C-alpha cells in the first residue's frame, strides 16, 4: 500500500511520508523491535534526506526499488531482499552526495 501511495502522491511531503511508511512496514515485518525503534528515532533525518532525494529525482526510482524489495520479501528470498535493500541504500547515498544523476 505504501508503494502505491508513494507512486500516486501529489506532493513531495506525501511522497516522503509514504516512503517512510514503506520502510517502517518492512521493519515491523522483520519482527525486530529494535529496528522499528531505530527508524522512529531517525525519522526526522530520513525526512530530510528524502526531501533531497525525492525532491531532486522524483519517486519513480524509489517505487521501483521498493517493489523489488517487497517482491523478494514476499517470495521469502532473504539474500535477494538484502541485495535489493543495499542497492536502494547505496543509490540514495550517491544521490545525497551528488554522485549519481
């Protein structure tokens, strides 16, 4: 659901909140309360980073990455889910550093 919300969000603020909901849903699905707590603590920093990345690059890349991550999780392929999440995080880091178009 958060992926659809991100895809169809009409404002940057709505895109950011949908993105955060996706990551929080993944954390909850992992049944790791520490991960959920960390995401909650980092929410403001994540909003600021999403402001930059989604603001500059739009939501298409995030939607594509989120779909790949979710597909791997649904198919119970942890190695692939890990790879997809790491790819997602690496690209976001490059975007934040201005290293990727």
